[in-house]
C-alpha cells in the first residue's frame, strides 16, 4: 500500500501532480536511489578508486575490506569498481533501448489509432504477434541472431519493448480521438500532423511517461539476463549480468562476487518500479486534489 505523507505548506504551493509525487515516500525513495545510480555511473572514474579491469593474482577472491569495499573476483579485480562501471552499461542499455522503443512504438500507435481502418488492423496484428511471444525469449533470440554486443543488446530490447508502447499509445489515441478539443481542431482545419503533435501527443504523454519508467526496469533485467548468458556486453567490460555469471562457480567460497552485482540489479529495478508507480499516481487525473 502506498505511503502518503501529509503535505506541508510549501508543498501545497506545488502543482497537484508534483505535490502527489513528493507526498509519496516510496516514489521519492525510488527517485533518490535512481539519482544515486546515475551519479555513480556518470562519476565512475572518480567514484571507483581502482581500474575495474586491473587483474591482480595476489588478490584473488579477497573478502570485502578497507582496500576492496566489495572484495575481489576470481581474477583479483575490484568488485566495487566493476559494480559502479557496470551501472553505466545497465543504465545506458535500459535508457537508450527504451527511448528507441518509445519513439518507434509511439509512432506506430499514433498512426494506427488516428488513421484506423486496414492500417490499424495490420499494425496491431503485427504488434499482437510480438506481444504473444515471451519478452525475454524474444530478446534472447534477437540478440543471438544479431550477435553478442551492447549495441545489439539495446536493439533487441528496443524491438521487444516497442509493441507495448504501440498498444498503449493506440488505446490512448482512441480514447482521445472523440474528445471535443480534437473535433474542434478538425473543424478549424488543423492538419493531421499538427493535430497529432500539438494536441493528441501532449494529452497522452502521462501514460507514456509511466510506461517508460517501468519499461526501463524490464530493460535492465533483460540486459543483465543477456549478459549473464553471454549475449550482451563482452569481457572485459564490466556488466552486472556477466559478473553474476562469473560468480556462479564461487558462491560457496566468495559469495560477495554474486551478492553485490545482484543487489545492484535489485535496487536499480526497484527504484524504477517505485518511480513508475509514483508517477502513475501523480499523473492520474482522478488523484487527490487540494
């Protein structure tokens, strides 16, 4: 159940959506955690004291200590540095792939919902076909076909994520198409492109923003899974998924090799999910007012 704080006097001066978001403690926690991840990823060269690819055969599988906060891995590399640099891979894969999916899916949904007819039928049947396949299975298949690399991983994730944006966009357009403001714009002679960009798109942006934050969480999980299977970013570039794969053989002797990258995945996905839930409540026009 969502925890809502009593609004202060300064919060009452905020716009209603922002006030609802700030009053949601879990959403604020998610946003704060996300900001920390982004800051660590951007400041990785300064936040990580040791080169994440530096091999030290004298420090193999060392337990967490003052010298190595998260311990070392099977090659003596600093796990703390690799987790921080891994944030760059996971966040960039999540954000870039979802942004690409947002653009493609929104365009398809706008065209299908606004034009209707046989165009709508064709585009939605293709979308339904992709949605019928399990998300991760389709991502693995595409990544295997394209080849293992971070770029191909982002393309695969974007392809399997776009149908959800297309379906949501189409539904929102259909609900807005009969509204008075759309009919008024049409009566005034507004072109289809202007009506879509200036009128429809801003009014459906709330649902797309919420879906984007939730999709990034799924994209991070997908990237980690692909890297775990060897289909994502390739060594020696650190990735949370590949770190978990390397730690499989050392769970009894060096559990920290799996605990810290696994915890990073958990916290990043949790942060985006909490942020998405908070945005959904904040942007809900039926939400609390005051």
